[in-house]
C-alpha cells in the first residue's frame, strides 16, 4: 500500500510539472536595465515576444526580425534566447550577469573581446 501511495504521488507530481506551460518570453518581463542592455546589443532593433508574429526572412516588412524564445531569471544573471531572422535564420543566447555591473557573461553565443565579431 505504501508503494502504491508513493507511485500515485510521484505520478501526480510529474504530470503536473510536465503539463505546466511556461509564460511567453516577453521583453516586458525583463527589468528595465536588462531590457536596455539587450536592445543596446543590436540598436536599433526590436524583439517580438514568443507569442507574437515576427519576420524570420531577409525581406523587411515592418515586423521585428528578432523573436524571443526564452527569458529566465537565474538570480545573479538573466538568460535570454532568441531567433534572428535574415538570409539564414539563426539563434542567439545572451547571459547578462548583474554584478558588479550588467555585462555579457559565459554561456552567451558571443562574448565581446573573444576575437570574434559579435552580430546580435
């Protein structure tokens, strides 16, 4: 009986955790300082939230060419993932570390000073 109760509890736990949808990735969910840092990488640029239309092509049509796919507050940093439209649609990851001041950290697809030109 004890094993049955544990099995039911675990089944409920996993089905609840797996069934929960994450909130859409949105620039409005970012603190103003992180939003400014993100927009500063590609200025002038715009980001579509994960549930909004965007332009994955190289034909300019007024829609944002960057599309948020994930925004995660990690306490001492923010992880942001987005798709970037153009001739070849590709993805970027940027980790903004908060201390001592906001800067791009390890885990980002491009780190300034790495000898590589960063194209955000």
